[in-house]
C-alpha cells in the first residue's frame, strides 16, 4: 500500500468521519415512558411540577371515591343487621300477642275462673248516662 491515497478514498474517509455516530448513550437519553415511571424521572418534568396541585386534588378525589365505596358497603351491612334484628323482634311481638289472645279468650277465662267460684254474667252490661244540667 502506498502512502498516497486516491481522492475518492480520502473523500469516503471524510464522509465517514463527518457522519454523526449514534452511541449507546444517545439511545438512552430518551427512555420509554414505562422506564421513566419506574425510575421516577417523569416527576421531575416541568409539566408535572406546574400541575402538582391538580394532581394532588385528583389523588384526593380518588381516595375519597374508594372511601365512599367502603362506607357504602358498611352502611349496607348495618342495614342488613338492623333488618334481621327488626324481623326477629317483630316475630317475638307476633308470638307474644298470639299467646296473650289465647290466654285471654273468653272461654279460656271462664274455665280458669270456674274453680274460684266466679261465673259469667247472663245479663249484658248496662250503661248509665247522667244528663248534665245546663246553667
């Protein structure tokens, strides 16, 4: 090989040197959004920093939405428990009322009071009305 090169060879070498060479650091300069989220780089962007109050408000609203869901479930459970208690109390009331009616039935009272010497009246009760004098 000679020390002298053709003009064409020299031009090709200059073109190769003048072309920008992409390195691995240039490829890493703009990582994909997933990587930015994982390493927290997206939090340092101006857009995020300028709208931080809106982001906190949005997060607060999301927390309130979740809390409202849990509160609704708790209220539903409380309503179901109260309904079961009410049903049990109503059943006890109906049972006690039926038992009272059974024990205070006229024929039952006559049979229960017979040994004591008490008898049922034959004549119906009369109402005595007193007329008031007008002044």
